[in-house]
C-alpha cells in the first residue's frame, strides 16, 4: 500500500524530518504538521490513510487529538511518546490508538509498524473467523457483532484488544510469546517493542474484570487463554 498518505503530527523538526525521509523512501506521501489544531484540520482535508501522532504537542496534546479523530472515524493512528510511562500507553489505547512507539525509536521500526497497521486496515473478504462465536469461562465473544460479554455485561474493547482476546481464546491452552503475538495479531514481520503486547493484555484484563483471569501470564514465556 505504497500509495498511502500519512499525516505526521510532530513538533520536533529533527524527528519529523527523519521520519518523513524514511516514509517517503518507502513510497508514502507524507504531510507534516506541528500542532494539534493543524492536525485536525489536515485530517479533515486530506483524509489520510494513517496518522502518526506525537503525544506531547503544543496547545492541544496528542491524546486529545486522538480522541477527536476517533469521534469522527476509524482512521488508523500510531502514537509517539517521549515518556516511557504506562499511563500514556494505556490512555492512548483506551482512546483507540492502533499502536504506539516510545522515543527514541528506530525509523525502520516505525515504518514496519505503519505497514502492519495499514495491512490490517485494508478492506477484504470476510474470513470465517468473522462469524465465529467463542466462549471461555464467563467470557463470550461474538465475531460477527464484534461484541464481548462477561456474564451478561457487555465490555467495550478497541479493535486491537478485541483481536488479541479473540486470538488467545480461539487458541486456548496454547502459549504464545510476545513476538509471536506481534506477528499473529499485529501483523509485524519482524520483532518490535514487545511492551505493546503487555499494555494491551493489561488493558483487556482490566476491562474484562472477573473475566480477565482467563488470560494467563507465563513468566519469561508469554501469554495464553485458559479457564
């Protein structure tokens, strides 16, 4: 999908120039803005294929920009944060960001994530998994409706959280390393920051409440779903 248009929202010019160079070398069209208000205006005008959005922006921060973009559509968003804080990552995921990258980062890694997120956003034929119904413990998953219930209580998950939960439940009892989950759920073709997985797992567990216990951690190995 090298004809995609990327909106880059980053106020640090040296970082923006480097990211823009790598994206353009891969065939993407890139528009760069340096603040939140300009980002919202550019998103409305460009209808970009994906937004790379820094958290720390002058004026309106990236989290608020993400919230507003999510209120108007499902454009893929990758967030950049200079702070290696779990709060930033979880807030971004809660607001609907598809992924995040912590500074300093490798531009090649960012491009790999852009490709993976765009691949997953491409329209395609519905797979058999779209119609599946899964259940484990108190958790029930309806693939067609994209719904999750714990008992009779509906649970709101982001698209990626839903995919992670459905994948683990579908493959219940099987242990997956973080790298393997990044490959199978996120679509990354090479290892990237595995904290992405940890943040998503933590968020899913919290949202599931009592049902979160179906996701087991095997220290030093990875995760599995089991009753």
